[in-house]
């Protein structure tokens, strides 16, 4: 992409405001100052959302299940999946921090239909309330309250909370931070109690058995399950794309020049929102130094918070699952079956019988907590993403304002969710998650391609990704799409 | 007086440690122990975790640690967490030492990094609120609050640069 960064004839400051960065066919981005990166490596960043969304079924159920079925050696695929996601996270952050735009806007700059593709996929994948079921089912185990009741109450609660919030980002960050903090502390402590060095050695050494695939894994019954689990290693589906919205709304990098989204009750106070992002002067060494600071900041988040917590939670849950099988070998049979609720209950029961009922309840409590985190994060992120695309690219939508659009999508997905829970497909909650997995995996391959295009064509040369980063993202596209289509053509099954 | 001031800084960390320990204590009821043993198990872990958690807050107040940095606190818990678990296993054995002390400590040290992330995460949320309440009467708290404020000011300067920012 060419630039009209014409250097100012004189060094007078106002000239700077008129320079723009042309990216794609959309409105050019004005050149503005990049803010200073946070001074020290601080622990709280928008990564909290990615962690909240990402630590879910893959970590607590899918991977422990695969380890029990095929042995710890299968975990090399998990290592690849999560590491890949850490690089994707860094690359998503590159565009969002450099421009203050979401990756959806970046996709629209490359080719508008690409953005509409994600708009449609998001609706197809995320309006189903399937993700609520596991947490609500765990809650039912503890309290006896039917899961549909909990799920519907949860949906309404989420809607009310986000509608009343003055500035949505702050509220969500605080709530999720405490929940994640409790989850991490609790998981560490549970793992410290029930696990042993032996379990952890096999779990970790299994991560380096690259290429291991037992014959039974290469079957129509199990290969699709493995593909699904790879897609669910870390954040799945479009969660990484939504992360760019959180970066923008938390004011990371050039996101500082964008206003925040408010709850519906406070929509009237919303500031005027520009329909394009900004760019900083990449020719200025001082600006580039600040950029390096931002990259360090996000790299720390990616490695420690994202990679570290995801690994910790999965290792812990795998250790717990191994302990459960040791205690009660019948758990293995329950886990082999396709019913997630039965498997989780069996794991909880095994842990309870060896220790106390407290342990079983705590285990289910974690599943419920993970479910709650995912629900809060998913509903907010979905509405944020759809509102962003609608606001910027549907004529006339700007009149409504971003906050109202956010509310429309939020309540739309909540009401649809309640209807589905009450009158929807009778084949149970697990069935919903399975259908979701195909589109979800396909979207992941597609966003890898989008990332390559956006970062290499829409950003100024000095801040484009390095070759090795492009190579890894390219590998990601092949990894997700390759496995998905291999599964489809070799076994005639999509994703398990 | 200085002692009391330091102790006040210990409160958030000690509370987080105690809650985490109590949570864990409930889980150590292996092989159908009585409620009394359960309480003892909870206490045996909650006490050392609360002590180490509190000590962290005091050291933070005296400038040994910097707010929000992970490396040093990771190392701190890598030593403190296994020691706490060992104390618990000695007081209320749950069979964790069956593989021997070496593997036990190594395993606990690994888990401690996760614990450190969770601890720091919670501490960074709670400590500033506590300092705001105590800064008036406690010079140590006031000093530490200034460190947090310096950081907050930089963040705010960033945010107020927003277009139409509040």
C-alpha cells in the first residue's frame, strides 16, 4: 500500500494533523501521536478477556478426555494449538494497537465481503446458547436447580448488567478479573492437592511427543474429535478477532483515540465516534520506540497470562482427570462416551469418593465458573463485534449510535437464546456445541489468512510482521483448514 | 507503630492467602476424615499461605518488590508455596509425600507459578483499594499508594488523550 505521508515542508506542528495513512479503499487514517506504553510490565490487560473466553471446554474437558483415551503423548497437538494462538494474539494486537481499529475493519480495508463473511459466521456460530449448558449443568449437579432455569436466569442477568453499566469495559474487566483470579488460585490449589509429580511428568513430557498419533485416533470416530479439540486449544472461533475490540476499547496503542462503548442506560452520553482508526508516524524514531514498548507489553500478556494460564488450567485439569481414573477406573468408560455432562459428573464423583464431597463440589464449581466467564465474555464480545461492523459499514446505522447497536445485538442474542432453550432442538446441549465446531474451526483458518493480508498490506512497512511470524500464521491457516478438510474428505465427518 | 503500619500492609495478601488456603483445606479430607481433621487441614495450609501472603505485602511496602511485576513474585511463591504445602503435609498428612519429598516439592514448585499469577492478579485488584482507605493514618501505606498513583497517572494521561475523553 502506498502512503501519502508527505513530509511537512516546515516543522510546524499543525502540519502533522494533515498527514494520513492510506490503507485499502476505505477512508485514510490520520496520523496521530502514539501514547506511551504502560511504564512497567503490569499484570492487568485486556488479555483477561481472552483468558476468560479461552479457558473453557477445551481445557477442562476435551483435552483431559483425549489424554485419558490416547495417553499424554497426544498433548503435543495441544502445545502446537496454544502456541499458535499466542502468535495469533500478538498479530491481532499488532493491527489493533497500530490503528485503533478492529480486525473486522482491517478485513474490510482488504476486501469488504471478507468482513461480511465474519459477520455472518459470528451470527451462525454464536447465537446458539450451547456454551451455557456445561456451566449450567454443573450448577444443576451442585444445587439441583434445572439447568434450563439457570441458563435463562444467567442470560437475563447478563443482559441487565450490561445494559445498566456506565462504561461496559470497566465493569467487565473488574468482574472477569476477580472470577479469573479465583479460578487460577483455585485451580492451582486443587492441582496441588490431588496431583503428583508423576502425573505432571507424563503430562508435560507428552507435550513433546511430536507426531504421535495412535492408529485408533486416525478413525472416523476419533479424528474429528481431535480436530475439534485442536480448535478448542485456547481461544476458539472468533474470540481472537474480538480481542482486537477489547484492545481498542481499553485504549491500548492507538485505541486511545477511540471513545468507549457505554451501556444502553448511558447511551446518551456517548462521545462522537470516528468511523476509521489512526496511524502513528512510523518514520519517527521516538514513535517507533513507543511502539516497541507496546509490543513488549502485549508480548508479556501473550506469554505469561495467556499461554501460562491456559497451560496451567489444562495441565491441572488433566492431572485431576488422571487422578479420577486412578481412583475409579469406571471414569474412563464414562469419558470415552460422547456425553460431556456424564463425563464431568463421573470425574466429579470419582474425586468426591476419594476425598470429600467438598472436592467434587469444588470441581463442578470450577466448571460452572468457567461457564459463567465464557457466557459473560461471549455475549459482550459478540455484541461488540457485530455492533462495530454494523456501525461502520451499514448505511444509516450511525444514527442509532454504537451503544444502542450494542444493546440491539445483546438483547437479540439473549432473546433468541431463551427461545432456543425453551423450544429449541431437543437433541440436548452437547449437540449444539458440535455443530458450532465446524464453522468455528473454519473461521479460525479464515482469520489466519485475513491476518496475513491485513498486517502485510494495510500497515506501514516498519511495523509489518517479521517473516517468521508470517510463517507461523500461514502454518495456522494450513493447520486448521487442512485438518478440517482432511477430516471431511477422509472420513466424511466434520468436527467432533 | 511502624510495626503496626507494616502489618496493615500485610492484610490484603494475608487475606488472599488465607482464603486460598481455606479453599484448599476443604479438599484435603482424603479417605473420609472427620470435620475436625478437615478444619485442621484447612488451617494447616491457610496459616502459612496467609503468612507468606502478608509478608509479600510488607515487603512491597518496604520497596523490596515493585507493584505488579511478575518475575520476583513468581520466585517468591516458588519457595513459599512448596514450604506451605510441606508444612500442611507434615501437620495433616494426606499422602502427598508418598513419592518422596523431592518429587513432592518439585511438583508443588511448578504449581506455585500458577498460584503466583492468581495471587498477584487478586492482590493488584485489592491492594490499591485498601491503600486508599489507610493512606491517611499510615505513612507506609501513603508511600505505597503514591507508587500506584504514579502508574495510574501515566495510564490516565494516556486515556485523557482520547478524543472527547472524560
